[in-house]
């Protein structure tokens, strides 16, 4: 059985990456979405194991000590991390794993899993990103400006990604990601075993 691959998808707030990822899952089978762990309290309606794995701080720190996270960070007093065990299990089962994570986490993962494929999702322009953020009408001006500044910093790191997908139309961006996934499966190092069996 061919092993699965880890695909790390990043993009600034407003890039539409979550919508694109949902579209990929709607169109492609044999995928697993990596669920992060956190020490923050569950919000109303959130389900353990679906939205997050909710851990107490002691359990989270124990997992850190056991090297149980691909990456982790502390944000506003809470820990967030990517548990390594379920990712490895699904990859061994031949499923591709998609991880939706910010740039710093992606860099950590690339160090631990050099074989991971990093995909950066961005709108057709920075002006379009700003238009999308403002179009939400859910945040004040300061928050929008903060998000735009964060996006600029994230874009400075885009060149470490293996691929850049421009999200102009969700369906097309999802098709591009699926094409990347198919191409990665066809790499010589992933298929040479079939030839060498002859």
C-alpha cells in the first residue's frame, strides 16, 4: 500500500483557504483533516476531536515532553499544537493529511517533516485581500489593519512554500490543490517501488 502524504496549507486571514479546503474535501476521498489540540476552553457548540482536541495544560505539557506535537505555540495564554500520532496513523493507512496552519507552524513542520508539501493560498492581489476582509463587516478598523499587517509578514515567508495557489475562484483553487496532490503522488521516489518489483 502506498503511504499518504502531509499537505500543509497556509494563507492570511481573508485568503479563503478554509473555504478552498472544504471544497477539496467535498471533491476528493481518502483525505484526513488534522485536528489541532488546545488548552483553551471549548466554545459553545465545539466538539472534542472535531473542532479541537481539548487538553488541560498539564496534559499538553506532557505531550510536549514526549515529542507528541509536530508543532506547537502559545497564544494569548493558551497552548495550540498539532498532534503527531493521528497524522502518522492516517499516512500509514494511505490517506493524505491536510493541515490548515499559520506560517510559523508550517516552518516548524517543514523542519520535522522535510517531505511535507507546503501550499500557500492567496487572493489575486493584496487589494482583493483587503476588500474581502472589509467585506466581512465583522471587525473594527484596527483589527482589519492588524490582519493586513500580519498578512504582509506572512507573504514575506511565501517563498519557503512548495506551491502558491491563487484563490480567485474557489473551485479553480481547489482543483489546483488536488492537481498538486496528484502530482506529488507521481513523484519518482513515491512510484519507483512499482518498477523495481519487476
